[in-house]
């Protein structure tokens, strides 16, 4: 028997029973959009095997969510195309559904629930997904479970909000080693023996399967959808196949230069965050690939609770990457899991709010509107280049993302306006937006996870200051500016 999904990762959403005589088990795929190394899919396979029932996989794409665009839809659709191939190869019924109009998918999950033994979905602590999961739990007549596959550390193990990376790192050093043996099965479908599930009568007519043209991202098909067509699809391709290729490229060619990642011209960041956000790749797959490359075993972990970096027992480059992948990434999930006000300015710690309030009426040398920011129409060529990269590619160089945020704080009338503008720009254009790390990354600009910095300045108060002039002096970015520093 394959190992069971750890109980700490399974969260019952309702108290309804498992219907042992149902027709199938449903995996409602909403965040871990892949067929491999997926705890939620693994749990659905467990239930299907125990009950001797087929598995039915539903992956839906809504039209009415905020920031829906050609860019985000195309990236998700490319992943759905990969999933269609993977589930077909395994003989599993997979139903990709794309809403033609906002709300057209209403009642779809409930219709399956009437015939299901149980429904399993992904536990994701951010954006509209927690509310959608809670509402589904109320409506379904059978048990709904949400399974946490977000990080190496199950979210429920962290019993408080950690205020600093140092504090979470200490907790990880104490608690994470016990969970590093609990990885998802690489191919959870391999153990599934049941025949393909049959859809309820009339289901396909009411909620038709996405067409091959739509799954291919056909422009004419996308144009029919009620989404933002001004935020165009980008060259970066979504899906599990592209995610795997990106991981291999990073491990083989970029990781050895990872200590140069702050330099835009080095172009050696992992590039994995869009795939992690949409669930085309799991953090466990990334860690496993890194461990294999480093010839690492758990015995190499350094026994410490010092809170210092470099405790996994890997190379310096790998340790630097792991601090981003594990400590800083899971810091965001920890916050959003336990707080539902993560997108509000008022959720900031008291000291940043106090210093920003003190300086809220300071004169600003420059003040820009949302759309001036969006179209890279500031006086600063470095900021304009970073925004242009984001607008045109869906990603932004990592170090410049911090500078990008600091300058919006400096060039808006109030810090509250800056907070809202950064959320809008990031979530509108970034492929990895609408994520716990979007909100905690933006709030870092305003002092979260940081400390007061001297000297006290106009506008910033004692919030950490960054300048474009210093950035150009200390970073290698001539090539970057040549590429992204054009007009408009």
C-alpha cells in the first residue's frame, strides 16, 4: 500500500458523511493543478481505492474573478492541456471546464456532489479560494476535504503568526525535519485500478468540456470570454511540462550562479514562482530535484535552532535558494493561513503604521496615478524598466521588485494609496500574483518582517529606504536597462 497522506494536511470542511455507495470520488482541482506529486490528488486516490469507486477530476476556470485576463487564463489553460494528456494516459476521467460567462459554472460541483462518495480539493489560504471552499462545504451533501500541499511544512503545524523570517527559521529548524520524510507520491495515479468514471446524465450538456482550441489558448476562443483582453498572454508557457523544464534549467545552469541573483544582468533567479503559484509544480518536486543534484540526505541536516541560514547541509548556492523557497515563501503562507486581513493596510505591524502616519503629510516630490505607474510613465528609468518587464512578460527581476515597491510608497499621496496600487499592479500583471507571497512581499515594503532603519526620512519615516541611484551603482544591470529601458 502506498503511504497515506499525513493527517495534519487534511482539513475537513464539513461534517457530512462519506457516501459509500456513491458513483465516484471527485478531486476538485483548484490550486495544485498537476497530476504528479500532489497530496490532494493522492488523498482522492486513497478514498477511491478504499471505496472501490472511480476517480473523477474536475478542473474549472472561472471568468468572474478579479484580474481575470488573457494572461492568466492562457497560463492556466496551458496547464489544463497538460493535465488532460496526463489523466487520459492514466485512464482517469478528467473534466476541464472554462466558464463562458461569469457564474455559468454555478451548481456544477453540487451536481457532481449528488452522485459522489466524497469530494477532495486543494487547501489554499489566499485570494477567493478559501471563501469558495467554505461555500462548497455548506452546499455539498457529502464530505469535503481540503488537502494542504502548499509547503514542506504543513500549514497547521505553525501554531502562530511569525513576525520575522528569523523566528520562522528557528521553528523550521526544530519542526521541519520530522516532515521531510512525508513527501507526496510521485505518480499517485499508478495505484488506481478502477475504471473511468461516468459523468451524471446531462452534466456534459450543461457544463461542456473545454474545447481543444480553447485548451490550446486559441486567440479567437479567448476573445469570446468576458475577461480583460488588454493584459495579454506572454511568452512564458504554463503547465507541468514547462514547469519541469524550467526546474531542470534552473538546477543545471542557474543554481551555480545563484549568489549573483541580485544582479539583473546575471539572470539566474529560479523563475519557478509562476509554476508554484498555479500548482503546475510542487515545492516537494523542487526540493527533491535539488536534493538529488546535491546528493543530499536528511542525515546532513545540521542540528540547530539558532535561526541562522545554512542549516540544510547543502552547498552555499543551494542554501541561499532554500532560504527563499522554504523560509520566505512559507512565511507568507503562515500569515495568510492564520489572518484573513492580509490584503489590508491596517494589518501592518504597529510601528510601521505609526511612522508612516507621522510622515503621511510630508511633501512628495513626485505623485503618480495608478495608470501612470502601470504604463511606466514616471521620471525614473530604472523603475520604468522594472514595470515594463512586469507588464510585458508577467515577471519582474527579484531585487528590482523590492525597489519597485519602495518607490511607489514614495510617489503616492498616502501609504494606503501606495499599498492599494502595489496590489493592483502586481495582481494585474504578475503571473505569480494573487498569492500569499504577493501580499507579504508587498507588506514588506511597508515594514512587515523588517525593523526600523535610521536615519528617519521624509515620507518613509524609519521604514527601510531604497534608491534607484544606489541600485544602479551596486548592481550589474546595463544589459537589463538596454532591454527594458525604452520609451513608454
